[in-house]
C-alpha cells in the first residue's frame, strides 16, 4: 500500500476548551489514485491534509508513505520527506509577487533532486506564453495553474490540494480540476484533494467522506467521470 493512515487522532485546546478534530481516522490510498476528502467546514479534512503534509502533528496514530513513518522522522528527515514526496496547492495560490510565472515554478524545482522539465510543464499547464508575467498580470485561473506548476515541478509522489477551486468561478474551477486530472494521468502523482463541493467526488478514484472528525464513508468510485464532465 502506498499511503496508510492508521487511527489518527488530533485535538486542539486543553481542559474544558479541548476539541477533538480527528477521532481515529483510518484509510489507505493506492499509488496514482485521485483521493477526494469531502466534508463540510469543521469536519477535520484540512487538519488531516496538514498532518499528511507534515505541517501539523497528530496526537496519536501513524502515517506511512512507501514504508516511511512520518512520526519517526526528526526535523531534518521531515524536511527531506516534504521535499521528496509532497507538492502543495492552496486555495489562495501563495505565489511570490515579484517573481514571474517561470521563476515561481523554479522555486519548486530548486527543492527537488529530479525536477520535471520546466518548459514542457509550462506547455502542459497552458502557461508557456505567460511565463514572463508577474502574478498580478494573471487571471485567478492562471495564478492557480502557476501554483500547481510550482507544486508539480518537484515531481512529488503526492500532490496535496486544499480547496484548489475555492476562490474560482465555475468555468475556471472545471479547468483547474481538468488540469489536476491531466497532471495525475501524465505524471502519475497520487492526488489528495480537500473539498466541500460534493460534485468533485465524481472525478475521484477514492472518496473519503468526513463529518465531525470521523470517516462516514470510504469507497472506491466505480462510476468515475472525467473532470470536464462534472456539473454542479
């Protein structure tokens, strides 16, 4: 198994103000799958993504990626794990404003021992003609494409997407979802995507539905459809 999540628990606060956010999460993901973490606000999905990404720590339980346990890693090993395995795509892009599209993507390339070819990736993302523009010269969709490029150029094992269409309109959202699908098919990265948009589950190989810090449903999607055919 490529990714295993074993009895993950996480709480915030102490005493009477203590809140359990994750209450024993357990599931696994195969290499190359698109896995959607679905649930309303406060269900624990972003906390779960942050723990998988090594940004936050669980109180108990374990995460194993290709035989490596995250909780056994020291800070140096954890940094190397993030560089080797993970690419992040955020809702609000988080681009460096005074760097061009190409330069923003090169920041990701510097973190990798085996980066993808930047010009090939720019063409895949539809950004080659915009490569010398600054973020404020781009549309929201183009900025998110750049964000995906910065994450994927590292050639990470896992692409973590936290509400990647949350700040976009319907048409641009579908473009970005199709791009994530294209990247998954072309480069074989495992995709874990957090969303509250129920329709997005239909493009996933695996669906994990969360509510109140627990998994309510965990299933393989037998009727997967192309991202371009999604409707909501």
